[in-house]
C-alpha cells in the first residue's frame, strides 16, 4: 500500500534557472533573459493562486550570485527594484503575502527599504505566501541558526543537551511554514545549488530542461502530476504509511 500524497504541495520551492541561456538562444543580452524571467515569476504566482498552493519560495538571488559580472549584478538590482516598485501593492491586493529570506546587507539601500516596506504589509489571511530568497545561501542559513542557538546557550536560556532537530529547525529560515513538498528546478541542471539545504530534507525533487523564461502552466501541471504520483515515505516502509504521517522535520 502506498501513502496517498496530498493532491497539492503545501509549499513549492523553485530554482529559476536558464535566463542567460534563453537570452543567448536569441542573441540578446543576459539581462533580457532576466526580464523575461520576471514575467515567468508572474506566471508561477498566478498558477499558485489559481490552484490553491499556499506557499511559494523562489530563489531570486543566491549568495554566490554577487560574484557575477558587475554589469549583470547591477542589471539584476535594477530589475528587482523595478519589480518591487511595481508589484508590491498589486500582490497585497491579491492577498499575496511577500517575505524575504537571505542576507540583505549588500543590497542597495533603495531595495532594502522596499523589502522592509513590503514586509510591513501584513495580510491577516493571505491566499499565498511568496518568499523571495535574495542573498540567500543554505549553508549560511544553517550557520545563522547555529549562531542563534549558541547565543541562547551563552545567555543561559538553552542547554546544549536540549539542542535537537526541532530547536535547530525552529532557528532556520521559514520555520513557520511547512517544509517544501515539491522542489522544481528549470534549466536542465540537477543540483540544489545551496538553496534550502535543511528544509529540503524530505522534499520531492523535480527537474526540467525548460528554461525559466519559457515556464508555462503545462510545465507546472507536469510537475504537479509527477508529484501526485510519488510515494513519500519519510524513511519508513510502505506498510507503515497507512498510519498518520510521521514528523518530517
Ligand atoms: C538564473 O538564471 C537566474 C537568476 C540568477 C536570477 C533570477 C531572477 C529572475 C527570475 C528575475 C526576476 C525575479 C524576481 C523575483 C523579480 P541564469 O542567469 O543562471 O541562467 P543561465 O544558467 O542560463 O545562465
């Protein structure tokens, strides 16, 4: 017997790869690929709203992306700022709660201000929580959780022997959301690339050669159909899955 997977993921995590190659195929600058990538962001947000997927985390900019050529980083910053300026209110109006994870200190002041403004909008009952991972690295996330716990130990509020998966998990980014059920990476690479390392422990992984700007509903339908066929065992044997779902983090 296999466990019926919940029909829909409660949380979708996505690496949006392939913007550069999409532009190259058209002999256009990489920045044009990123602009087309921003349109695909709208596609996936609309899709989640239409299907009732309540949480979506997008890897918008990794901690390693700061090492890209200055010109590309500058173009991405301008694009992020423009998107924040043009979309935040509309997202709130559509009951999309925007959040950010990652190290913000290197982002231009104008972007940090917009991020803070967007986060000040707190929707009582959002239809979708949209998390943008910006300046994010999975290892850095684990390191900051370790630092927070060490500070609590130093302050006498936590004993080392009480540190377990639950305390570490609670100190990680996204601790208040269910862990991602489904991870999607476009662009043909089969890697996690330092995305949500802790949070993806039991996530179903799905990869496609489709380049991010070419994302459409059919691609997302295929990912969800595949997800619905997966047997999620969380380390157990199939016979055990008839009983209630085990703790997954
Ligand atoms: C990876 O493609 C994509 C990025 C590093 C940036 C992601 C940014 C966007 C999708 C644009 C807008 C996003 C938001 C949230 C407004 P790549 O450049 O690595 O592509 P390649 O592998 O083909 O070179």
